[in-house]
């Protein structure tokens, strides 16, 4: 588990790994750098940017729907569309194929909670990697002067 006291360092490390990945051989080691960079950036995004949207520091405002309770209901419907007709689905792909979670009831997960969301997100990355390079979107060139 990542344990950054200041998760900005995770972003810096992630971007450094992206930059260094294109200078590393063999391809498998390069892919490890890219995969780890993706995890570092996703951690920052999910933990620091997305989670506060689900659990605002001011709590649930009057007349507002409790986002955590709403996301618990919505969790079984979570899916991510890749290019083409490929998709990753929380219930079909994560709950049925991620060995540590087999047999757990879908109702015990809540997409509105970071630690319930984090492992499935990493699992979706693995699914995308299996589809091959560019399955989700093309990686930008590390050289900003080239498309």
C-alpha cells in the first residue's frame, strides 16, 4: 500500500517513471515502469481529488443526497468502456475474476469509499493492459514537440 505523507511526491515519482520508461529496455521492464507510474498518478487522483467529492469535509448538506450511500447502491453498475467493444465491469470482471474477492457479496463494496474502489481500479488497469497498448487511449509522446 502506498503511504505518502504528502502525496504530491507520488505524482512527481509517477511523472519521473513515465519519462524514464522510454529509455528503458527490455520492453517488459519499460511496461513495469509505465504500470507503476499509472498506479502512482491514479492514487493521487482517486485519493486526493475524487474521494473528497464522495465525502466532502462539510458532510452532507441539507437537501443533498448522501453520496457515499448513493455510491453503495450504484457500485454494482460501475463499468469502464475501453476502445472498441471492450469494457471492464465491476460485477462481471472484478468480483468474478479477482481471486482475493471471489465469493464476497457485491453489497459489501462501496465505490464511494477509496479503499473499496482502489483495488478494482487497479484490476481494471490489468484488464486494459491485457488488451494491449492503446486499448484505452494512446500514450502521448514523451517529447512535447512530437505528436
